[in-house]
C-alpha cells in the first residue's frame, strides 16, 4: 500500500534506434490514443534541429511539435499533450499566443516544455551562428519565461464578456498590460487569446543546472530530471527551494527520465525510486511500437501494487497532476 500519493507517468515517442522506422502521423495518433486508453498523464513531444553531420545521431521527430500537438488534440480527449518549443526559435509573444491557443483547442490539456540546455545546431538556424554565452542564454531564457507566463495571466478569468447588446468584447478593468521592457525583449501585451481553461498552460522545464533550479522553483509546474545517485537529496532540495519562493512544495512535480530499453523500466526499479521519494513519477521514452509492451507488463503491475491511479481524476493536464488551476 502507498501513503495515498500516486505515481505520475508520461511517455515520449521517439524514433527506433535502428532508424528503420520513422513514425508517421497515423502511428503517433495511435500512440497517443493508446496512452490515453492506458490512463497515462501526458505525452511529451520532442522537437529539435536535424544533425549537421553524419557522425551525430539524428533522431528528431518528423513533425514540428506544436503542430503535432494541435493535431493530436483532435484525436484524444483526456491525456495531457506537452510540446517542446525553444526559447531561441520563437519570439515570446508568438509562443505564448500559440500555447494559449493550443490549450483552448485541447480543452485545457496543453503544456510547454522549455529546455535550459542550449543547442548549437538550433541557434545557427536563427541568425545566431555564434550562439549565446551560457550566462546570456540562461538570463535570456529566464526573461523569456517570465514574459510568456505574464502574457498568459493578462486576462482575468471573467474578463471576456462577448456582450452583443452593449458591444463590449471585454472588461478593460480585467485586462492587464504586461508592458515588459527588459535586457533582451520588449513586449507590451496583452494576448489576443482568451485565458486558458486550466488557468494557464503547464510549464515543463528540463536541462537544469546551477541557478536553473531556483528558476524552476519559482516558475515551473513540472521538472524533468535524469536519474541520479543523490535523487532524494536533489528532490528534497528542489522542494525546499519551492517553499522558499512562497509556493506550496506540491506546486511543482518532478519526473525522472527513463528509457524503455534495459532494467531501469522494470516495475521493481520504478517502485524503488518512487518509494524512496526521489521523484513524483517518470517520463518514459520509447518508440511508438513499444507502448503495448510497457502498458501490459509494467503499468499493469504498478497498478496492481496500488502505485498508479486507475483512471483520470479530471479533464485538464493540471488536474491530472493535482496542480492549482486544474480540476481536482
């Protein structure tokens, strides 16, 4: 038996290691639908620039992630959908608008995955062949995230009136201009998209190091971490940072990345890490064809042990993770 806390599970579709099977939309749609039928919390959609040379692994997905999210939202109804989108390849206003729209399209199931790790191949495609210094990249990313979240909160929940008789689209008193002027960006706001069905899209951060953990403690809803020997100490430290920012420690969930290849995906291994309180759950990377092999032996056993909920608790991604703004 558990203490009442359930393990959270996400899945990330990836190319087969042999590179002989490239997922098309039909296979990815089937993957998302099967993950939803299994009651998993969310699907994480990766996005990356192609490899620049023959010696570099080239396993990026064949679709731009936010476009794929929009398509998958039309063939699913419960599972959360999170797309990776770089702070380098998008302007913050456009990205905020895109994810606000995706959250409405998906009825509150969307999330933005931002990585704090700089990709050299990526910046070279966006007029920055020299890239950013590590310090500039992180300061810029922090400013960027603040802008996006500020734009998402630009409308009060009841600000939009759509009152035909008076001709009032919104209540001006409930609209808040961001009016941001910072080191890297200048953004006035507000968004021309209504407030999210789940308050605002879920923010997922990865690639954290150093002061990034303070940023995550202040802003993130979910954090992706690689398995570490000091997993519990890292988990406890992150929760302390969240509390020090004046947030409820449960306002941030952590998922450990694991692969569907090898012993780290066994029910015993996942239970060991979870019961050690080193994470709130796992993000399992796998080829779409491997999902059935995870659902039947692994997920079924975790449910038998009382570690994973039997069905969805609500309809929004925040609701699945028990986060503020979601339907508990």
